[in-house]
C-alpha cells in the first residue's frame, strides 16, 4: 500500500499518468493487432478474383500498423523501464518494480518475432500487392500462393499480438500493486 507521504508528493500524479500511458499504450497496440488479425480473413475470398487487390487490402492494415506499433512499443518500453527504476529505488523487495521490469523486457520479443518470422511473408505480400511477379512461386497457382501467405501472416500475427496483451496485463497488475 502506498504511504500518505508518497501520495502527497508533487510527482505522484506524474507516476500515475505514466502508469496509465504504459497500460494504454500496450493495450492500444494489442487491440490494433487483434483487429487486424480478426479482419484479415474477410479479404480471403477476394483473392480468387484479384490477388493484387486482396494483398493491397492487407497492405493497408500492414502499413497502418507499421507506422504506429513500433513507436507505441518503444514508448511503452521506456515508460515501463522508468517506472521499474523508480519503484525499485523506493522498495527493492516490492513486487511492483519486478512487474514493470518484466513488462518492459517482454515487449522487445514482439519485435524479434516480427524480424525473424513475419518479415518474409510480409515482404512477399507487399511485392504481390505492388504486382512484382518475380517473387511469386511459379509452381503454385497465384491465388493459392497469396492465400497461403495471408494465412501464414495471420497465424504469426496471432502470436505477435499476445506480447502487448501480456505487457498490458502486467502493467495493470503493477499499477494496482501499490
């Protein structure tokens, strides 16, 4: 439980605001990724008529998330790290700083997941959406290749979106654990 002295300090409101930003940032990203994950299957049928159009629809989601997710992830990492530092200085034995530190350390694993597993299908889908035929496997019919790449990306996104959900849960737990 927070002491009365801590609650009356001039910086306690700043910490509460930062805690709110950490929670909101991670859950915003989690929600954005979940929305894309849930909406992606709705474009599968359009692959049969135009794989370029279907992959352009996918590219819209991909590019929107690529502009917002990394910045929000980085801000969340920095805020959680700072809160872990402040909480640890207050009480090394407390659970709060450990939760903030764990939250900060989990978020980069999402980036590693993207760089190691999601980049190849993403680049191939972007190439198809830009109609660069050289990247398409000639052995497989065009619509099947596009649909398999879309499904591969979506299954990888199913795991990727878990990282910010876990971070948001940890941040919420840490903020309630005062």
